[in-house]
C-alpha cells in the first residue's frame, strides 16, 4: 500500500491537500505544531498519486508508492 | 504499513515525491495556502532537473518574495524594488556562463518595474523571469495592483476597481509575447493539480529558452493570496478558477523553440 509522510513542522494547515486528495485520505488531526498550525494527518487508502504533495505550498508531504512484485 | 501478519508477501515502496535539494528545508514565512511555496518548488525542480543549480544566480525582488533567497540553495542578489530584471541583466552580462532568473510579484514587475522588465525583455537578455500574479500588493497589506481585477475590493479600491478611474488589469504575458527579444512567454495557474503540472513544464521551458541562448524567458503564474483576498485557501483556489482565469487566459503566447522546430 502506498503512503504519505507529513512533515508536521512544515505543515501550515491550509488544507489544500485535503481538497486535492482523490480518495479522501487526509484530514485535520487536532494536533498543533510549534508554529501553532493545526497539522493534517493521513488515514485511509492512499493510492500514491502525489496530488496532495503537488498542491502543498510548503512541501510538507513525502509520498511513498508501493512497488508491485518486489520484496521489501 | 507492514503486512507481516498476513500471508501476502511484503511490498517494497519507492519515494516518489520529496523536497528536492535546491529548496532548503526551512519553513517559509508565507501565509497558509499562499502559492509562493508551490512556485518556489516548481522553480527549484526545474533547476534540479536541468542540473544547473550550482551556476544559478537568483535575483530576488521586493514584496512577499523578498526573502526568496532564504529558501533556495543558489547564489542570489537582492534587487531594488522593481529593478530585478535590470540587475539580472548586469549579472548575466558579467557572468555569461551563469543561469540567471528573477522572481517577482505583480506589484514589483507590473507596476514600479514595468520599464526595467519590458526593456530587459525587449533587449532579449538571456534571463528568466518568474512573475507571480496574485492581483494585490501582498506584503504591504493588500493594496490595488495593476493586475487587480475590475470590481475587486482592496484597501485602496474600497468600492471595487473601476475602469474609468483606475484602468483595467494589465495582461503582461500578452505584452511580453509581442516583444522580439522574448523567446518564451506563457501564463499558467497554480490552483489545481492539473494546472500546477502544466506550470512546471512552462517554468522548465522558460529556463530552457535562456540556457539555449535564445532570449528572455517569461512565465506568469496566477497565484492566490488568501490573506488579502479575505478567503480561506480552498475558496481562494476557486477564485482563481472562476474569476482570474477568464480575465487572464492561460496558455503559451510565444515559444521560439517550437517555431524553430527543435521543440
């Protein structure tokens, strides 16, 4: 399964990623970072399309895509 | 995400999206949802993919983008307000091997720096200009810019911009495309995944034009300013799609590389 990693100290809680995600993986977490912004969290079936990362103004998202057939 | 408990074999994963080394990891000073961050990323990716970051010189402007030099791992010069293209002219002529680009907002490039920008373009200076159009003066508190839409309320157009009093929004890309020295002129938007991907290609092409020595590369990016538009970032993106793009049509207005057939 693909997944994303949110760099919480870079996130500014703008929610452009929430809007961009085609599968609704992202949502506000209720936690705040040192800058005082509510950070996003990921929960659900990520397809690794990187739409969230393309829209993120703060490059706060890393995307890992699963590679079929290869051993971990 | 381990699948050790299940019988299916574990799958490898590949990092497909990460911060590239041309952009440093310092959090930006921009407001939440500001498209400057996306524009920074597109420029840094273009420099990274071209492999020219070590010989790139950024000419920073005045405005919200005044601290651009803090975020790029390239050499930089800070220009006086509006004069980034003039400074870049000097930098590029003194260092012919360098890749020189300016990063300017609409207040900087389309208002105080119109003369410097248009004449640098007209001379065909081998530089690239990234023009961020968000229809307001962002850093100083949302005053009317030359690109402000008709009817748009700002702190200096309280009843909305009126053509009879303040004129209409300047379409700088169309003006640039008329000039002989311009090798590439395009307008893109940063409001959706599709448009950002198109913008990435345009930014890359604006650098290609310079590196090929064909002339001035220009790319205008329609960006949001949620703070001064008094909208949340998601509504600001919709504002770009519904209000800005009809006034500022997207597209490539001049591409000498294509005309010459080596696209």
